[in-house]
C-alpha cells in the first residue's frame, strides 16, 4: 500500500507536534501546518515530513496551504486554544473573536478545503480536537466553551452530511493537558498557567497524540465517533482532586 498522508494543523507545539510525531511513527507522511515556520521545520526534519506555513484564520493562507497538499487521507484539526478567563459581564470581544476565528472558522476552512481530497482518497478521516469545554460550561469560560461547542457541532454535522462517503469523523475531547495552552490563555503569565496543573498529574501532549494515532489506524470501516480523555484526578472542567 502506498504511504498515506496526514495533515496536522497547529503542529508547531503541544498536541499538534506530538500528533505529527505519533502519525509519522504509525507510517504516515505528515504535513505540518502552523504560523511559526521555524519550529515546524525542525519537527518536520525529524520526521521526513513537510512543513508549510499556515494561518487558519486567513483564507488566503489556507488556500495556499491546501494547494500544496497533493493528497490527504487524514486531517487533524488541532490548531486552536483559549484567550482569557473573564466572566460574561466583563467579556473581551477581541478574545472572543480570536477563539472563534481559530477554533471554529479555522476548522471550517481547513475541513471545507480538504474534504474533496479526503473523499477522493477513498479512505479519508477528519479528526477534530475539541475539548471537554465543548460539552460543558464553567464560570469565566464562556468565550472558549462557546467556541468549542460550535466546533463540536460543526464536526458532528459532518458525520451526518457525509454518511455514505468514504470519510470517517472522530472528535477528540481532552481534559487538562500540560502544554503552552494555559500560558497562551493567560497572555504569557506562566505562574498563573502553572496553577492550572497544580497538585495533579495532567495528561501530556503525547497521551493525546497516542489516542489520535490509535483512531487513525483502525480499519477503514471502524469509526470512533468521539473519545473523551482526562487525567484520572479530573472529573470535569471545575472539579479535580489536587494534593496540597
Ligand atoms: P498549544 O501548545 O498552545 O498549541 C497550539 C497550536 O495551535 C500551536 O501549534 C499554534 O501554532 C497553533 N495555532 C494557533 N493559532 C493558529 C493559527 N491561527 N493558525 C495555525 N495554527 C495556529 O496548545 P495545545 O494544548 O497543544 O492545543 C491544541 C488543541 O487542543 C487546541 O485546539 C486546544 O483548544 C485543544 N485542547 C487543549 C487542552 C489543554 O489542556 N492543553 C485541552 C483540551 C483541548 P503557531 O502559534 O505556530 O501558529
């Protein structure tokens, strides 16, 4: 069988980088997209992969990226994140806009652009990294939870719209994963970010990547619709057991 191609968005760090490594290990040719090309090129060089600059919030960048992808069997919609933790009464519209542009419209643009190639491959797979924030709400989280709910709804809709087409759809729903996610959320405040993971053992990016690779390597007729993974000590977005 010829080598299959996997496109991973947000592959310059965290879950996306680990996913590129895991899918390359599983035998895929990996195409890595993100804004920081220097970081992408270092990762791609380790994996004999392809690094292409990509800003999922920019339609022109998405079009350029997709034009350079000859074929695609797996798309991992991973680029995204959170900004801020304000209550609705203090909501920052710029933060909301960033979260919607990246998580929701980014996933829409990439999926829309690559679906024809995924279907033409005869065995396509869209894997979208949402969050437990896509399935619950918590105080201060409205901008992120609203965006992740929308991203999850978009992804789930595709399952119905493409029933009968040769394309699988898997939603990956992580809880706490220790990456740059929280430092980015808190505008580079690493002390505040460390507090998110205090007193428990969070998931690593590799933990999530291994689950994504498992989903991507099932036989073609097996669709893992959604997979929730959390640290053992985490119950939901607001409740976790933390040692002092
Ligand atoms: P991260 O370490 O901050 O990585 C985010 C990645 O997204 C980076 O590679 C970044 O690359 C990329 N990105 C951001 N904006 C982009 C844009 N406009 N265009 C292209 N790429 C962009 O965070 P992470 O934890 O790995 O997050 C990955 C995904 O998992 C996100 O969708 C996040 O919501 C989700 N998630 C994370 C957690 C968690 O606890 N960490 C939990 C549940 C779900 P560049 O800056 O180079 O563009």
